[in-house]
């Protein structure tokens, strides 16, 4: 198989009655692969019938072989302008997560679907019975890998060996997935060394596009009509069919770290959240503080996680940009977090030297770009990047110029880069115990009505603010347009069980004695004025908001805040605006009663329609209190 001959050894045969298959793997893997993993491989090989099987060791040599294969097949090309970077172009029908085809499958529907009175489109999770899913899987996976290699990817989410990490074994027929998993997870021999054969997550993925003699071979194989992304949390299984796009196919990320992760977290008393983690050092602060922040997809988590402060003397360091696994230390009660990922799968458009200079120093080596535009000198380009005088080819392979009237890069185009490329990666980013978290931020894109920052009054109110998060729709999923959507805790697409029970799980931490509950804030960088202009500069100036938050944490609420109906907002004196002109402070923090009356009305409707009798009473009480404060 390919050029792996040097390192590979054929160590056993996986048999079906009619066929003989060989499994290739490095000698070390071949000698140690646990029987239950081999069984998992064989069972699926017998059903999907790949041409051959390769167990990945995660080595650089293997990565190079995979990339050569992708280039040979016309799926990737090298970007000579940079070091070890590639460009991949997907089928235009396979560019984002598909929420409508994402399912959680459990014995009881009630464990997944809340008892809303009038559930609407886009309310998740979708449920499917175990038997319906089995039928679909048997039908779709039958012979689906014909002509392709089945890769076996052992991977660890979280630092290898940490007691908080989880190990998965992903089977896939996509070499693009192998290359991406090597960046996004700790993949290969090290993960296998730590696998518990009785406790690993079984991940099965196929692009669903077998190679059949006489049928043209799609450069980006996929099967959009039959795509399904399914999760069986009761048995720790993930099954994904028909899509090669990262959010649907890199099963360690959204599927394991969030959907199965949140289910495990509820059972085991921790939290799996759609949150970045950053460390911030201030000249006024006694020590570095760590903050976790939940924003919906494509709302700037990567930008905040890599922030370059506009205030002198401050430093931000990055632990992670998308997912946090949080637990309260059972001795000290301190909340701690690990980043289960090993890289960044960031949205490219909008990233540039002023919005995210750190990302621009992270992504131009060892990176796979997907669906961005390319330049004649072997580089990449996307909307928001500095103009270039090079000829541009758009993400679909057509010549492009600014007058083309189309987008050069797909709005959900991505870079996949190793975390270790990040020049401000925090020294504790792989700390097996996690970093201590002192504050949690919730936020979203809210052009109207929501102040720049407010602090919650107490834990129940914090959970309410997470529950009632809303944001403009994003290109990361299949939605179009700019409608404001509810996205509780930024977890609407990612929660692995009944959302009402998820709220309850958050609430119960408030009742546990001895826990150091973090302070919680809501932020909104995206408020617009009557001329439709952003009222806050955002990006590096967001350090000013972090600065106020640090003061609120540090000196026992020393930075002054005033109480409003929605939460505690900074006094002007307590907030560093030095060097910033044209900030309309009053407008930025204005609590407009008609707006909030309407907001409460839509929240009540959303929660009744979608969560209904599963809504914890504490949250109804919070909504009533908010309404009363607005009316007062
Ligand atoms: C992501 C997402 O890709 O949230 O991180 O969609
Ligand atoms: Mn995300």
C-alpha cells in the first residue's frame, strides 16, 4: 500500500467467508493491538468491504504519504508559498455541518428530546430510535468502502495519559480525515498505549462513495443525499456517513468532545462545553487568571483566544479556541479546564493581521486549508485578508476578482493548524489537571439591545444567561441569512441529551457545598448604532472588557458596577477607555425597556415551545424576575 512499505507489517488477516483482508500497521502497533479493537475493525471491514486496511501510527512519514495520496487523487495541492501547507477543495455540496441530519440515538426518546409544546426547526438534538439507526447503518455501510482504504485512527482527546482524557478509535475511508485528525487530536501509537480495551469510543466514518468500476470517481467523495451523523451515548458510539467536511467527519471534535462528552459529563459530574480557554495577565493583577468563554460557531472564539491586547502591560495566552472540559477539583472546589483538542480548525474569512495577528503567525506552516481561495504565487486568500495583486482562483476553482460578484472563499472555509504553532500558546495548555478557571463568559452576535458586558447576580442567574443566549445564524452550519437564533450555552448543535436536563446539570453545581463557582459575564462585541455601524472596536480592544472582569474577580468586586435589570454593568470610571475615542458609552450600555420586553417575550416563547415541562423551575423563576425588573 502506497509508500508505507518501510514501516508497515502485515500482521494478521481479517476474514470474512469470501474475502481475505490484510491489515497493515507499524510493528509496535501490530504486536499490541487489543483484541476488542481488532474485532471492531474486522466487523466493520466485513460490512463495508474496503480494499485494504491501515492502522495509523501518527508519524510524520505517514502524514506525508497521506498528503501525497491526496495530491495524487487531485483532492489536495501543495502551497509552495508556505512551509508544509496544502489546499483542499471540497464538493460544493459538502461545506458545513448538517444539523438537520445529526441525531442522538438512545433507548428512550425522553432522554434526548425535551417536552416542548411546539418544537420548531433547528431545535436540537434530533432523536432516532436505536433500531432505526441500526437499519440505516446496516444499509448505508454495506460495501460503502469498496475500492478504498479503511484507516484506523487511534486518538486521544486531551493530553495523552491525563485522567480527564478520552480515547477513541475512528475508522474512516477518508485520507483527508486522517491528515486532519493528526493535527486536531493526539493520534497514533501514544493513544493506543493508553487505551482501555473495555472503554474506548467507537467512531465509524465513511464518505459513502465507493469506487465502482465504470462509475466516475468524485475528487471529493461524499454522499449528501444520504448523510447522517449519529451518536449512541449509551454505548459510546459515533457513526458518520456521507460527508467529509471536518465538523461531520473529524469525530473527536463535535461528536466526541461535545455530544458524547456532554452526556458523559452529566453522568460523571463534569461539563463538556463549546468554550475557548485563555490565560490573561494584567499589570494590576497578582497572578495569571484563566477564563473560559462560550460563543456560538463563527462568533470570534479563535480571535478572543488569541487576542493581542491593545492596552500596554497585558498578556493573553491561549489554551484552546473551541472546546473546554471542565471539572471542579474535589479537594479544593476550584473549577479547572482542559482543552481536549490538539489544533485549531478555524474559520478563515475575516482573519487578518489586524483582527488576529497571532492566527496569521500560526497558520502558514503545517496547515491544511479547506475551501479558501488561492493565489497565482502558491498562496491562499480569503475575504478580509489584505488585498493581493496576485491572480486569484476561488474556492470552486474559477478565476476570481473583486468584481466577480461572488465570494472568493467559502464563508465556512477553514484552516487546520497544530496548536503548537501558536506563538502565544499557554505553557500549561497540556496540564493534565487542567488550568484553574476564575470566570466564564457567554456571548453572541447581537446587533441590537445587548450591552457590551454585564455580570450575573448569582449562579441561577448565570445559568439563565447561558440558557437564553442568542446569536445571528452562522455559516458553520446549513443556515442562511442573519436571523437571530437561540443557542443555549452555544451548545444547541452539540448537546448530547435533553437540553432541559442539561440546564439542570448546570444548576445543580450551585447547590453543591464547597465548590468555588466562577463569576459569570455576558459579553457582546457586536452592538450596532442607528447607522448600522459597530459601536465597539472589538478584537484587541476587548482586553478592556477582560480588564474590568479581572478587577471584578481579583479585588473582591473592587471595580465598580451598577445594577441594571439585566445584570451588573461597569461604571464608566471603573472601565479603561484610555486612548479610545468616539465610544458612545451611554448607547453601548443602554437598557432599552421595549427591546427587553420583547426579548423576554421571545425567550418565554422559545423556552415553552422547545423545552416545555423539562425547563427547571429555577429558570422560569429567573425569567419572571427579569420581566419584573424590566417593568419596575
Ligand atoms: C466549529 C463549529 O467548527 O462550531 O467549531 O461549527
Ligand atoms: Mn465550534
